[in-house]
C-alpha cells in the first residue's frame, strides 16, 4: 500500500493524515517519503538501486590517491586498470576533475595524463559484438611465473540474450549426454570500491571451456534467472568454488529473485578437498610422498606470494567524514589493515597459494580490483576472470589423481568432504512462487530433479 502512495501525492497526503494523525504542517515532503519508502522496500526485497552502485563521496578522493599510488609508485597496476578507475570516478563524480588533475600533475608530474584527463569526455571503449564468439586470450604479456589458461580451453563472453540462449541449449545438450555428475567451477567478480557492491560477472568453468555471463546485461532476463535457479538448486550438478559465501552474497544482490542462490545444493570448496586429501595422505597405511601433490615452497616464495596479494588487493581508506572535506582532499592517507594471525589451515591460505602448492604456479591477482561493470571487458580482465574459475577445475582434476594414488579412487574427491551448507533467509518481501515443502529436504530434492543424465561439449 505504501508503494502505491508514492504514485500520487494526494493519496499519500490523505493516508498520512489518516494513519499518522499528524498536523499537516508536520508531514515530511512528498519527495522524502517516496525516497524513504523506495529505499526501504528495496532493502526488504534485497534489491540494489542504481544510485547505490556508485563510489561513495567519502572514498572518492582516497581512491584517486590509492590508484595513483598503485600505478606510479608500486607499479602493481597496469595503465588500463588505472585509466578504468579514473574513467569511472569522473563519470560518477565530474566535480573531482580538478582534484584528479592536481594529483596527476603536482604529486606525480604526469603531464601527458594531465592533458588527457583535462579534456575528458565519457565514452565506451568500443562497440560490443553481438555474436557468440570465442575470445582469443593468447598474449605475450602473460608472466611465466604465474598460472595461465591452456590454449585448449575455450573462453566465451555471453553478454546478450541471443548468446545466452545458444549457451543454454549447448549446456542442456551436454547434460543429456553426460553419464556422470557434472562438475562446474564457479566464481564471480564485482567492484570492490562502491558503496553497495553486486556481482557483474559469473564465471562457469568446465574442463575445456569457460563461460563468462555478463550479469549487468542479462540480470533482468527470466531465462537467466531460471537457469541459475536450476544449476544451483540441483543436487546432481556439483558446484566447486573457493570460500564462495561472498560470491553468493554478491550474486544475490544482483539476482535478488533467484531462489537457487538462497537455497544452493551440492556446493564444495576445493580448499577443503585438498585439506582432506592431505589428512588422508598422512595415514599409517598410505605410502606416498606428500610433495608429489603438494609442492614445497621456500619461505621467500611464500612471502613473495603474500606480498603480491597484499599489493593488489583492496586497501582501506580514511573516511572523509572524519575530517573536513578540504583538508582530507589534501592529506588523504592510505593504510592497510593490521596483519591477521597466520592461518594454520591450508584451505584458508588463499586460492593463489593453493594453486602454487597443487598446480605449481600462483595466480596473478593484478586485475582483482578492476572496474568490472565497464564494457566491454579488457582482454586481461577476461583472462583473469576465466582463470579464476578454471583453476578450480584444474585443482579438482589434480585431486582426482591424488585420490586414486592414496586408494580412494572409487570415490569422487568431493565425496570426501561434506557439502557446504550456505542457505540464506529469503528477502522479507519475496514475491515469487516457492516449490512445495521447500524446507523438506526430500521434497525439495524431488522438485529440483532435472534429469541431469547427460557429456558432450566439454
């Protein structure tokens, strides 16, 4: 009813006088009521409005200084990555141009960048293709010390409904032909520097292919929501990830009416699988050298991996609200959070660390803090996103070999650990039909059965 009152000021005024019994002079402005109700209902539905998916005023100046620090001094950000951040900031906050120009010229003496951003005009990189095309990720820029995708792995970016329908049909054909349970590696990407973030990309990886679903373009399509529902609620499709509770939160923020993200089944963490195999490999009846599957690292290598992750991950900022706007713009400081106690669990050391120990090379996390909602994605972003999901599949294949070696080859490695139970309460104002007996495990299993007997295009 309150939402209906936002459509007509006279209806709202009449209702306000009737239900609040306030003096007409004490009523808030109609515009304030509309804004408050819209925001409240969005929260109750777990919706995220467009004005919340922006960089906070309190962080904007800090982010400019941080980006410049990463690019000019630490040299851990690429030029494209730096320019993406500046582009996004100026599109959202045009009044920051003077501050940005001051940082570029006075702090870093970059006259070329100063001239470029002085004449800044917002524009897309290039026109996006509507064809369902494979992305060529072969590049001489790849660093040999980091893990990379095999040339045999095809990567596809799916950014419109026509491409998605082709993908969905191919996946359905694959299911029908598959004679064993389907294993999918999944991950998601989102902007880490906005007020309220949400997933912009969902990566689904199979053995020889990775599909990047552009959620910013597809999130309103019913076909996508139905597909994600089916995949995540299915007990026959195994979803592999790494510490994926954050991914689910971000995916729910983007696909707020997708039931499968609130009631997922058959989720397994590869870190837990590796940890269990390490435990079983230490038994008295097992006679293998653990370093056949968990490669040793020197203290220097371990510190280098931690240093790489520290330099590229998001940092915390001094909030401008804590000091005056003028002084904070001149003296914004960057600082990293205090060091956390060293983790004793292998599965909590980070995905890059597990890749180094199990696959031989760590991940290059440089693109982790990219602008993920600007289109089209850069090739280095696509490469990073695809590998983030596919490395999970690579780790799992290695775990299969490991399981056979220690005598549990009759089981899939994911069967050695319990499924991650990450069910979440539905939004209070959930308005979609629910399956019968949703909270009855047996009935829910029958409802989500989709005939996933199927192999083919992987």
